[in-house]
């Protein structure tokens, strides 16, 4: 059954109302959602610090666990946002029909999609904040600039929320996410600068690495957490903002056409 006609323009008030809807639902599982993230963070950093870190030399003047911790923080935010706008959003669109129900109210499709962006970014920042707190407890935060990591995590969360929704807007089968996770996210996780510095790679490999959105997010957080913040940090954040802005409207238009077909 086709969704009824309704307002098509984006309203920040409408997007906020949809965010509140998701937050109200998400609040019921906040404890069971955040506790595993806390345990995962402790386990990951303990294994890296006490295990692999004991066998690896310093990287860029830092022990290995200190070097990779900001990168793992970035990946935590990335996966937190991506999961919300891929699998979870797909279920809300095609299984529970939440989007279809929402646009029978005064909300428009853009309101709903942007509300999804905001909710995904919110959850991602919550996950990142837990990880950052654990990093602080492990003594892996070396600069007061780490406070600025929170708004940068919001930018990163929004960027990956948009990227996830961009893929979701074009798929009709939940199994198609296997392609995205295996073919896009896993390579980005492995080659996005989390585990090794790019300056040790050949020139062509460095160029490829800097084409990955995660690479700029990792470097921005690493600069802030380890004390190397400067104009280059602002440049990485600006690139993230630019990519988000360039792709922001694509899922809105695609899902608007899909839901009104």
C-alpha cells in the first residue's frame, strides 16, 4: 500500500521529534547496550596492551596500545553509527514499517531520515564516550584536547550514519549488507590507519589510505587524544564535514521516492 501524500520538505523540528521517538525506544535498552561496550573496551585495550603491545616497538613515539587506541575509538563510533543506519534502519523501513507509519503524521520522509542520522550519531557518540572513558582510565589520553574529541566523534558519527543510510536506501534485501560489511567496512577497518601509520607505506598506498573516510577520522582523534592537534587536524575534520554534506541529501531523495512509490 502506498504511503499517503504529505509534506516533503525537511523540518528540523520534525527530525527532532523523530529523534525523540528513537531515543524513547532506545532508552529501554541503554544499560544492556552500554555495558557490553564498556566490557569490550576494557578487554580490547587489555589484550592490546598486555598482549600484542609487549612484542611491538614504539610507533611515532608512543607504545603500540597508545597509538592504536584513538583508532579503535574511531572504529567504535563508525560501527555504532553504521549498524544503526544499515541493519536497524532496514528493519524499521521494511519489516516494522516505522518509516511508513511516521509519514502518515505531519512528518516528511526527510524528517524521518534526518532523525535517523541524528539518532545514529547520538548512539555512536555514546559508545565512543564509554570507550574514551576507559582509555582515560588506562592512561591512554595524553592531552586536554581530548575534550574536543567528543564533538569530533559527533561529526564522525554523522558522517558514517549518512554513509550507512546511503547504502540502505538502495537495497531491498537484508542479505545485501554482507557485501557492504565485507567489501567496504572490513577493508576500511584494516587499512584506515588504525593499526599502522601511513608514512611507512609506499606513496601509492598512502594515497589510497587517505581516500578512506575512516582515515581522516582516526587521524583527527589521534591528534586530539595524543597531543598533536593543529591545522591539519582541522583539515581532517573539514574533509569529514564536506563528505557528509555532499552525500547528506542522497538517501533523503531515494527513500522519499521509494516510500511514495
